[in-house]
């Protein structure tokens, strides 16, 4: 495995994903704020949550990209298009499996079944994260496709 | 965690029984949209509102029908009900549980109580000043420090008439008196934030200033008429404000005077601020002779207003004072002095009507308006000078009502009396135009026109005493605080409006021009 290539490609890809998601929030297309959601795992403070979330998401990007790189290496093939396909699969997994597990996994997220309590107060994403806006799935697909495409384009096989 | 924005309501039945009925009719975009509403069970009801969402949560069952939320309950002594309406637009919503509402109300009240306890004024009109300071603080946009003129649009200046304007913007005109009120009440942080906002918001257009800005520092939107019926049939309901395209030269004096007060009280004018102020001064040098729309923003065209000249004079005078104190560099002192004296001479010659024995609204004119009371506020005329005394007498004669309130101008269409003009009158009396007892009497009279929460609108109906115009009005409350502070300083024998002391002396040193 090419560690240097992995570190660089996943850093650029994660920053691109963050930028695209932030852009979509700024344009009012979705309320999915990954940094805020990840950061509130650690703190209830809004401002600090965004910073912690950004750093944690960066680390998460590196870890998840290990799986991408593992697939590239085992198949001895890497390309922008292959990366994009993996990114779309990643987005689908996130929207269906992760979002449904989030209210259970996230210590500050409320559930529709029990409602908010003194600790769990964050609005849950719902199916396909549609609670955060009907365009949310589209932007999750777009940003994760970009994530995969960048790793696919930048990673060099060992 | 706390939501981005939230309104909570708690109803408690303290004795007996009561029927509680709750209704919420969400209609975003000025009533043009019936939003999509969805029940999320224990999370509450979600209302889609443009870019964001509202969540409504209730401790008693809530029903939605035709876009209207209803809840009713029969409550007995000791029972209570809580409601929460929150709004968010750039992140997942935070939905605090309703059982925390009493605690959060307590925390909120504690914060405001501590804020009020920092106030330095402790005189006879303390309650009125507290309510006014609270109104100003509540009209402050915390992230930027901007203070809006009023939180409403198109509450009418004449019931059933068309004098309906959108005041949900920040007028630079309010700067000087607002900074003075905040600083002298002890709210240095708020004054500093407001000044920072003002110089930051205007950066893109400097040295030219617009009349009004949004709380984000953008130019106010173009004016358009909504289809709403209006308060008591007073239409149109306007969105945006056409004054944004006007030329009002007095705003330069207001902004510069605000900075001068800030510096006089110990604030530091950094190099960027100094550069901006010098730019404003240079702009005034090149434009003070132009006609403008003036302080009352009539939509009938431009003319040469005495008040605008006064503030141009103030601009140059304050910058010269700041320079003399070593707080400002980069101005052409000789040119500033020459032009200041030219403006002063023009006000004394053409702003004064010999036949009427009064200063007048427009150069070479014969109409009056209450902004002439500010000639002494800005230090141009001593309040007890013969000219100011006879101008005051003329104003009382032409613009005062039987109940002692003042209209703002003879040249404007019929409307209510203008609340801040009466506070300017009280301050004029406090500054030396009258006695302490005259000032107190007037302030006590004006206190009878506040509502049960101590709030004032822009105007007061002469017939009914009810508030007219947008409500509550920051400028009116700034006027109240200013008048009370000047009265307090006079009672204590302290220097009043000390930042322009030298200017007042300078004004006295040109009697030949009169």
C-alpha cells in the first residue's frame, strides 16, 4: 500500500466533501451539517462542536478511505470512475444504514419513538436523511461521489 | 444544547381553574405561503419555512388543520402548560425537552437581570430608562452589534392612511445618540459593537455612506408593496425602504459624532477607523453644499436643509476636535476649519429667519421642524442663547399640541406627534434651554404615553394618546435615555455632552456671523 498517496488523496477528498456539503448548506439546499453532527458527539457547545466535528471528520475520512485503498490494491486497479462508483456505494450505505443507526449511536440525538430528553435533543436524520431537506440525499451522493473520484484520481497503486 | 432561535411560553394556573386555548398560524413569506406541516410524534410538529424549519412542541396535545395549530386544555390550580417554537436553517434542529422550559425561563430572566444591574443610572426615571435600555438591547442583532430602528414594518403613522414604512433596518442616523446612550448607561460593550458594526458595514461604500443597512451590513432591499391588508386597514404594507436611494448628508455628522463620543470616553480609534473618518470628512468637504432629502426623508425631492448643514458642520468640527486631541491623523486642518466656518456662517445667515426670529427648516425658508432643537445638542448654539430661546418659542407656537407634544415638521402630511421630538425638547430644556423642573414635568408627561411595558412607538396620536408608527421605536427610546441623562447630569452639576464642549465654545466665538 502506498501510504503517502493514501494520506494525501484522502485528505484532499475529505476536504472536498466538506466543502461541497458546506456549500449545499450555505445555499439552503440541505441542513445536513456533518461537522456539527459529528462534533456534538463530543460537546454540546455549538461553536466547539463545529471545530471538533471538522477535525473528527478529517480523521474519519482517512479511516474510511483505507477501505477504498484496500479495494484498489486487492483489485490492482484504480481510476477516477472506479472511485466514483465506490463513493456512490458509500453514500448509499451512509443514507440507509448509518442514518438509521445514528439516533442509537449518537449520544445527543433524539429518537422519534421517545422524543427529546435532557441529553438527547438533536433532530434525527430520518430515512435517507430526508428530515434535513428533500435535496439532502442528492447532495450526499454528489459529495461522496466527489470523495471517491478524488481518491481514485490521486491514489497511486503500490 | 440550545436551539438557534426559540420562543417559549409557559402558562401556569395559580388559583381556580381556566380554559387555555392556543393557536398558531404560521404563514411565511408575508402570509403568501401555507407551509407544509408534518407530525413527528414525540419530536413535535415540523413546519417547513423556506430555507429553514420551525418545530412546534407542546405539553398539551396539538392538532393541525388547514395550516393552523390548535391546542386547548382545562387547567386547575398548580397545573401548567409549555410551548416551544424553534427555528433553524443551517444544521439539524435542537429540540430541548419541554420540562426544561421553567429552568430556561429562569436562566433567561437571570441573564437580563444581571444585564440591567450593570446600568449606571440610578435616578428618578430609572424604570423608564431600564425599559428603554432593554428595548434597545432587544433590537440589537447580537452577532454584529447592529441596532434596528424597529422590529416591524408598516404599522401606520396615520390609521387607515398610507404612511406605512418598513423600519426593520439600521439607520446610521441613530448612531450618535445611541452610542451616547449606551456609553453613559455603562454599556460599553454594546456601544463598541455598534460602532464596529457601523464602520464595518459601510466599508464597501466608504467614503460614501448609505442611509440604512440590513443587520448583516448589506444595503437595504428595494421597496415593494405586499398584498397584505395592513394594521386596521392601513395599506400598503411595504417591504424594503425607498430611503435607501436618498441623499441625506446628516448621516456623516451622526457617524463622526458617534466616533467622537467613543473616543472621548476612552475608546481607541485604530488606523482603519481614523482612515474611514477622514474619508467621511473629505466627502463632506466636497458635498456639503448639495441639497438633500434630509432627516425626515420626504419623497418630494431635495432641498437645502438646515439640519443637514448642521450635521455637516458637526462632521468637520468633531474631526478637528479629535485631531486637536491627538486621536485622529490624516486631515487637512486648514481646509476643515475654513469649510466648517463657512457652513456655520451659512447656517447663521440663511438658516435664520429674521422676521420670524427663529432658525428654520430650510435655508432662506419660513417653515419649522423639530430637528432645530438639535442645534444646541450638537454644540452649534448655546441652549440659553437668545436665538435658541426664540427658536424654541416659535417651535412651541407652531408645532406643539394642547397636550404639550410636538409634531416633527410643518412641511409633512398630517400624522401623529413625533415622540423623539418631545424628548429632544426635554433634553433641550435639560441642557439649559429651560429649568430642571420644566424638564422633569415634561418627562413625567411623556411617561404617561408609554404602554404597560414602558414602550413607545414612533409617534403618539394627539387625540387618543395611542402609539402610532412602527413599534417599539429605538430612536424614541434613545431620545428618552438622552433626555434623562442630560437632566441627571444637570442635577448633579456634571458636564453635559462633554465630547463637544469645545465645539459649543467655538459656536459662541462667532457672534459676528449672526
